[in-house]
RNA sequence: GGGGAUAUAGCUCAGCUGGUUAGAGCGCACGCUUCACAUGCGUGAGGUCAUGGGUUCGAGUCCCCUUAUCCCCACCA
C-alpha cells in the first residue's frame, strides 16, 4: 500500500488478495494438542441449495469475530465449516430440474436419481462456501464437512443404531403431518400455522334407532368420511342419555358410536365432536382411548382414496365441496357459519399439511429431554442472552416424540431392513444378508430417509470425527460457542444438546450466542416474495466486506433483530477510509528505523493518548467477554476517530513539522497506538486492518496472529490525562466562541490565558495555536479585560483581544447566563452533598466525583464573577 | 389461552451490574479548498427517555399497571 498512497481505501483491490494470503499461509488451520488452550466454534452449516443472504452474513460475521479474537488471545482457535444436505429443500430443487427435462424421480429410479443429486451437489454445493470467503470467514477449510459425507453418515448410522438398541427409536403407525406437495411426513415444528378464514359447518347425524339427530360442527367436512365415532363430554347433561347409542354416518351409512370423552369442550360448538382418528391428532388420541377403528380416507397426494366411496379420486377441496352439497341436498346440513381458524402449512412449500396416519420412525423424546434440560439448568450450557433458556425449557419440557422418517430419497437412508418372508425388522450398522429370525436372504431396506435435522443434531461432534475417538474430538470437543439465530433454537440447538449429551456424555457447547433476524429498513423480514432482500455480496462489492461486517456487528444487541440500513454501511465504509488515511498520515511522515514503542520521555498529549488507549484495551476485552460486540465496536470507533484522529493526529502535526526528537517520539507513540488499535479492530474489520498493518513497520509478517493487547498499568496516566483535558476543553471553548462570533478560522488572534495551571497551558500553547487559531499565547496572572472577548472554562479565563467584535451588553448577558448555569449546577450538587443519606449510602467514589464536580463548577463560577466585576461600564 | 421482545433526538439505534449536564451515525443549520481523509474538519440546533404508580439518598436503567407494535408457543373440533 505504501507505494500507492491513494486518498481512498479501495476494498476491491485488497480483499481477495489478503484472503488468499491468509488461506495459503495456513493461518486458519488449527492443530490439536498444540500446547495452547482450544477454542472451538462449529459453523451452522448453510444449505447446499442456498446462496449467501444477510442472515448468513450476520451469523458468520459474529463467528469470525469471536474466532479471530480468541486466536489473537492465544487460543488454538478452530472454526469448523461445512454444509447441510437440506433434504427436502434440495430434493425439491432436483425434482424441479428433472421436470424441466421432462423427467421424474420415479421414472429415473432411486440410484440414477441419487447420481443426479450428487452431481448437483458437486456443482452448487461449493457456491455458498466461496461466498463465505468473501466475508472474510477464517474457517479451517481443511476440515470442511458435509452432512452426507462418509464420516457424518457413519455418525448418523451409529446414532440411529444406538438409539434403537436403547429403545429410543421406534417405528409405529401414528398420526403425523403430511405435506402432499413435498410428498413426505414432516415433524411438528416444521408445521407453520396460518390463520385463515374458513367455515363452520353444522351437520346432523341421525340416531340409528330413529329417535332423532345429534348435531356436530366441523371445519373440515370432508374428513367425515373417516369418522368412527362422535364424542360428547361425560358430564354434559344434554347428551348423557345418548352415550353408548349408535349413529348412522350420513353419506357413508356407517354405524358409529356416541362416546364420552373429557377432551370435548361442552361450551364450544354444539358440544358434540365428530371423531376422525386418521385425520386429526386429537381424534387420534381419542380413538386410542376408545379403541376406535382408524379409517384413512386420503391418498398421499391428498385425494380421497377408496375408503371414501363415491368421493374417491377427488382432491380434498373438491371433496369438501361435493360433500357439503350432498349433505345439503339430503337435509343433513343445518347451517354454515364463518369461522377463522389456524391451518397448518408446510414450512418449506406452504401447502396445507394433512394430519395423516402412517407408519413412521420416531425418536422417543422424554428420556433424551431430561438430561438436556439439566445441562442448561446447571449452567454447563448457557444461552446469551439468558432469556432464551426459558423458551428452551418450555419446549423441552413439553416435547413430543420426533418423527424422523421422510419419504424422500435425498438424505441418509434409514438403516433398517425388513425380512420379506417373516417381516422381521433389522436395524444394523451395515446391510445384513440374512434374517436373524428366519434365515431368509430376502431383505428389503427401508426406503425412507431421515429428517435433515437428524444429522445436523450430531454436527458438533460428527464433524470432529465421532464416533471415532479422534485427536480432534478429544481436544476440541466440547466446543465453546454456538452462534445462531433464535429461529432455529428448536430445530437445531435443542437437538444438538440432547444428542451431544446422549452420545458423548457432554453438552456440545458451553455458550449459545443467539442473534436476531436481519430485517429491511422498514423492519420487514427479508424475503424472496417481498423482493426486499439485500444481497450481501452486492454490499461487499460496493462498500467492502469490512464495512458490511462492521455494520452487522455494531448496533446489534444480542438476541434482537436488526434493521439493515444502507446509511450505516456508508458510515462503516467511511470509517474504513478513516483508518486508511490515519495510516497514510503516519506513512507519509515515517522515517527510516521508526517502530512502535513507548519512548522514555513522553509529552503530556502522548500520555493523554496512551491513557485513553490503555483504558480502551481493557474495556473492549471486557465487552467481548460479555458478548457485547456492538458496544466494543462503538468504543473502538469513538477512540479511533475522535481521540486518535481528531485530536492526537492533529496535535502531532506541529511536532512532525518541527522534526527532531519530539517528532520521533510522536511517531513512535502513533505507531504504538495504531499497532494496538489495529489489533483490536482486526476481528471486526479483518481486511483493511491486515492490509494497513502490514504496511506499517510493525514486527511480524501478518496481523491475524498477533497477540491481543492487554492493559498495561504503566500507561494509566491519570493526572496527565486530566490535565490535558483542560487544554482540550479550552480549545473547544475557544472554537465555539469564535464560531458564535463568526470569526473565520483563518483569522488568527492572540490568546491571553489567566490560569492556576500555568505549566499545563504552557505545554498546550502550541496546540492552542494550531487548533484554536491563536497567533500568540501568553499565560499570566491577570490581563486587562478591556477590549477582549472572554472565554471561561473550569481551569482558565481566556482573553481574546478582538475589540471590534466586542459588544459589552451581549458580553454581559452571556456571562450572566453562564453564571446562572454554573449556579444551578452548583446548587444541585450541593443539595446532593448536603443530603446525609446520600453521603452515607452512596459509594465513596460517587461522592468524591460529586465533590470534584463541585470544585470545578465553583472554580468556573469564580472566574465568571470576576469577569463580570471587571466588565467596564 | 400462555410466554417473550420492543417503545430514548426528524430517521436508525447505543446506554453493561441504578449515580453522565442522556450518547452515536445519518439528516438538518452555520462556517471551513487547515499540507491523512470533503467517504473530510469545526461549531450548533434538536430528547417531559410511551403513560401512570412504586422501590431507593438517587431510576432512561429495578418492580407493578396501562397503551402500542412485533415475535414465539399452544391449537377447541
């Protein structure tokens, strides 16, 4: 960079080159048993179907920030990257691609289909991984994994077998959520409920003995084809005499009993509920309690099957229409009401999900949930922010069995075989060739695959080599931080915790750092259908990856959503430019042999800067430890821009011009503070800090592995910091006064300073000249106020001889105003200090701070009064 | 039905375990071709910290009520 010295930072010329430098240099690689303490993050694997979106950008920025920080702190920092096969989403894409060629997966056959799928994965699976590099993600790519690679697949088979052996996986005919479009079962959490405007149909079912009717109400009349009972509440007096009697199901003419079950709410509807065990989860339960037959009336594509008699073949909506029409015609329909109700939809395709009875595999959750609750209760694993543990507990405590089988082909095929001869079920780690029960060789493997989250649940340890007891696993597991969005706590985090605890005996991570969703400027969720998504790659192209990262990391408080506002990115880009130019300034003044160091002799402003810097080091580190990344970033920004650039660099200019020892020392201090600041900024903005750091005469080849600064008590120059603040305050006050009077900055003026801190102001004199337009600075005990504009600070009275601008009346009015303000301040502090309980109960430091404030305000007031008294006229 | 979040300057948001004269960026006004940066510099205007109570020597910060917006869970057919 030194040669070019462009005025503006151009990220496009830097980022790819720096990334390659790091990757080729092997700086992202972690080595087990290096003698350092391990620090591990396992990346939430993005779907191979996906493209990088803002959510990924946020998630990975936070992870990279933590990894880079810990790496610099001297940990053996490992960030494991990888991708997820995303069973349903990927299958949908492949099927779609096949359709375009006029093919179907059935026509192709499973084997050929899977070949196509793998080819597809090969072609697109690397895309998002490349995009992650653009962000600056410093993952150990040599350890990149895929949920369907050999190792992860082995882990899946192992876990399935273990759980089966323990009786925690079972196969059964249950009611599940069926998506007719995706053509598979989905788990309870994959169903999203949407409120829809529907109807409430009141239908009368005739009693078999001809003594009348029982009226029921339903939102889904088509399911009556599968009714096997009508239920009433056992204590409902209206219906007590009917319990045990038989009804004739209209249209179908099936005889069904009237049963009593407390599930029925007598207040709701008619107080009588049609029971369809095959098509409603609650009815299914009722059916079990009363041993009712289960009559499935639907096909996989949600058309009515042969059990639906004349309605067979109709889709669910046509069937509903027809049935309602027939009921009306035959006089069974009593009335129709409007009724808003929630309809379950598929979280992938949004089609209406059908509760449907079928044979599926399930994980028994209760025994797994208990220890998983325990590790969060006892603090082994913590949520940041804490409030998410409540959500976690609530879900875990009310968990139902997990349906894990999916009727699709892309994924981990279930390691279960069925004997064609005796029907024996064999779950095994590898394909068996004989049936252990009957000896038959005719075995057929289960056609289903596992829920994609089944393999994701094992991700923190399967990626480290489990079930083998690898070096990586021993050293890096359990991992430290899991960084993910709150939307995925149930799908993933909870399942990783119970899987980790069950399989490895350890919770997979100590902290779950939860972030929110990235929304658009109006606060709407970014989505394809709204077309309001902002492509992070576009942002990187326009503003640079560092600007994007800084934007995402600042103003983000844990767990809260954040709005993506382009103005913020622009501000971050400007900050990059500020860093660039600060370094450029130093390089322009650099002389042979300069290096970062703390000279033995320090000027007051050097100490002022170093003291600020030293405090920053401590605070930023503390903020990061508490996951307050946004606060840390804000502090770095303020320090760099305000303290370092606006003040120190400006102050240093006089010294640079003078040259000599003083200039040398200024350069050393500047280099020292820049070196440290760039280290602190590196996790937030890795590219520019690396680029610029390498151009500085700092020791070492690359910033990425430099040590993280630690506070140095020798740099706490409390007195000098306070003293120099008097000069800063004076400069500000003079500038303000001049601006108020409309004096052009180019118009220099003499400053006569009356102060009790003569030596401090003597040291500050050159700065008053440079930064407060002083032509000459004189420090003395008293000055003739005549013809002078006055500026009063806590520490000084400053006389600016500008007779032509002096309006005595205005001057007096202004001084009176300042006097009143000072008096008010003093009064309020005195009131506090006179309050005995304040002095007694407040911490000593707080009381002392109040006294200090009072002292300063009093000094100022005295000066104002003096000025007023001296005012001529 | 249950739980949670948010409400601070025109806009977007900080404000950690209670003690600041309540902050930042953008925007706005005024002034600057100051030899790192106009993606800049200086100065300034702008806030009853949603309402009402309470705890406390002291509350934007803790507790309760109310209002508004948003989210999650449950899913009475």
